[in-house]
C-alpha cells in the first residue's frame, strides 16, 4: 500500500498555488486531466462508479446486486411520498419543470435572490413550504432521504449541469473549493488528500475514489438498505480525520457540494445505488 501523502497536490486548482484564481471550468478540466494521468486505466465515463471502477471484483459484485436491488422497497416508498397529494391537491412534481424529470442534475444551484446555494433537498423543502406543508428534516431517512432516493432516479442518465454565474455564485463556489483543499482535524487531512492526491491508492481496506463523479449517485444505500446522503458522507469523512463536522444543510457543506457537483459536470447521474 502506498503511503498516504499529507501535502496538497500542486496543480492549478489547489489552494495556495498560482491557479487559485482559476475559473470553475479551468478547475474542472485540470482535475479531470490529473485523474487521466494518475489513473489512466479508468475511463472518465466510469468515474461515476468511484472506487468500484478500480476494482474488477467489486464492480462485478455491484452489477450483480444492482440486478435485484435489496432496497427497492425504500425506492417504492419514496415514490409514494413523491406522489402523495398535498392538502391543496398538488404534488412534488408540480414544483419542478417536466414534473421533476431530468432536473436534479441542475442542483445545487445558486439563488441570486436568496444569496446562497440551494441544494436539491432544499428545493424539496421549498416545495413543501410553498404548498403549506411542513418541511422535512435535512437528512431524515424516513422522509427527505426516501423522497430524494426516488425523485433523483427521475434524472438518471441526465448529465450534471451545474452553473456558476455571477459574483455570488463564484464566491460560494470558491468557498466550497477552499473547504475541499483545506486541511483539518487531528490527522491534518483535506478532502483532496484522499480524493485527489491519493485517488486509486488504498487506506486500510478501502480504495480511495476520485472526486470527479462523487456528486452523481447520491443518496446511496450502504450495506444493503441504509440510506446515506452526500452531506452525511461529508460528516463521516470529517469524523474519520477527527475534525468537527458541520450540520447537514449548513452553508459550508452546501458550498462544498456545489464545488464537487461542478467537478462532475458532463457525467451522467445514477441515483440510488449500492455501495459497500
């Protein structure tokens, strides 16, 4: 096993280099080029599979499991929540273009009126509030996670299409980028330490995945039918490096998700998948 590097990767979009002022698109191109150089055996289109793309046996197991997903009942329950009429007779589909089909890949997006990043989960709650319904708790496995587990499947195959336009959006993107490259915790790790510097290497029993593709497949079912959202995974990573984590839906994690999602632009979404 290769030793985990503690220094940030010195390429254009890393904090502290000349590329710190690079545009979001320059960041994305540079990061994709980095993986093409360091993990040449993995096709860019397979980045959506994360570490599975680097493990032939694990990929075969994944494909077998996905033939008959053990969590289909959870997806079905999420559909029931999505389709259940509000008190006014409307449903979630009334809040989104094309009844919610091929829209999730546009999130997170920066809302100029609100002056902040709006995630897909926040859009779900905005829909509830606008229809006089009680909002879901961010990350609630019995409501929010279930409805997103289903509704994101309506965008399966849609290519990630995150926009960063305007000073407010760029500031949020840069905050997310800074978070990604900033070391923290007792182990002094950054997100990039594992997912850029050491993508493809192993830490304990896990192969470290590439950051590009991270945002395409959430929520995931870990170990069978346990729903895990992307921001819950952020919390888990923070705990693993012995850092204080932020709350789901916090500005810090929303901005981080915004940055990561932009890094996955052009890759197809595949929601509600299995991960070990």
